[in-house]
């Protein structure tokens, strides 16, 4: 069952009530308060320009444990050659804008709408959203952005543009 969020109250239904694809609710806004509450409950917005705000809480998630990451031999060679610099929170707006330009296989447009970008820039200014940037020869070549909640970093990865 998909729920309609009230405009006058910042609440979400129980994430366990999400449908098979993870869709939980529609509506609301992208205020910092609503986004923070959503992420605290494992819920995130995902929609396109002409759609209402859709809120998802998938039953299965990709979880990456840093201590268990295996770096391939080819990537180890790239890293040994050097030439890359990694920074944090140095180009948040540029990273999210570039992520919005990355095309999606078999899908038109982006789900990182102008409204979404503005909401996450606001969260960055409030200290909740962060970016990791990858530079080569002083040019930004990749990155990711996401929300840090408790000890979890919920990231949107856009590695190369």
C-alpha cells in the first residue's frame, strides 16, 4: 500500500509497509526536517521532474563494509600509478550537478532534479550531506554525495563524468 503524506505534518508510515519495489509514500516536501527524518528511518526520495515526490524504503539494500572491500588488481595498478587526488566536501554543488548529468541506461533524464539538488545543497550547508571528490590533473573526474546519519553514510555514487 502506498501512503499519501500529509502536507502539514512531517511523518512517514512504517518502512516495513513499503510495496514490493520499495515505494512507501508519495507527497510531502524536500525540507531538511523531512529528509533527515526519512534517512533516519531508511527512507529516501526518488522521482523525476514531472512526478510527485516518491519515497522509497527497499526491503533489500546494497551495504558496503569498508573493511571488506576488495580492490581488483587492475584498480590496484591504477592507484599505484597515482595522479588522483581525493578530497571531501570541497565541491559538493559541482558533484551533485555532475551526477545529475550522468545518463541512466534505458532511462531518459535524471532523478536528481533541480529541486532535489537544492534540497541536498541545503542539507550540505546544515552539515548532513557530504561529498567525496576525485581529481586528476586538478580536474574533477568523479565523486559521490550522500547523507551521514548516525554511523551510516547513504551515498549516491556517480564515479565518472
